[in-house]
């Protein structure tokens, strides 16, 4: 405290507080980003499970599996936004292999992949087959 009765913080005290806040931010931001990635991956996995259930219902009604656009339209776009033969939900792109399968191909099987569409980060890719099994392909 100054002798003239004015109180306040010294420059050193302010610098120490700024350094502490910086350290806390440096520790918190990567953890926050990992949490966001984990939530996105969980959403993609849950969407693939929902697609698998929809495929079972579609097969029982049509004697073949459905294309992504057909499933998404039948379920009021619940899987995401249809963009041609793909469905986009958040940072994930869902697509079938082959991209536009024939009805004959869809009588036997299907493969749908979900790929995280962020170029500056680790690529995450999951794959769903007609067996209902979801496999993590990448990383």
C-alpha cells in the first residue's frame, strides 16, 4: 500500500495472475478439444447404430437394403443433410460403398462408412456392414 493512501496491484502481481491464467488455459483447451472429438465420435457411432436398425426395417418391407438417401428421406432427415449420395451430420460424412449401389447389390449386403471431415486433425473412420457390426477403421 502506498503512503499516500491509494491501494492497488503492482505490475508484478498482475503479471503473475496473467501467467497463471495462461497456464490454466493451456491445460484446459486441449482437454476441451478432446471432449468435443469424443462427443462427435459418439454421435457418429450412434448414428451408425440407428442406420443399422433402419436398414433392418427397410429390408423387411422392400426385400433389399436401402440407400442412404432413401433411409434419410424415409426418416425425415434424422441422419443429417443429404448431399447427393452422401449424408452429412456435423463433421462426419456418411457414404455407401459403392456410392450408388444397384437394387441387386442391396439384396445381399451394404457397407456404410462414416468419416470425420476435418483436414487439420486426425481422421476418424467407422464402417457399418449388413451384419450390423460397426468397426473403427481409423485411427
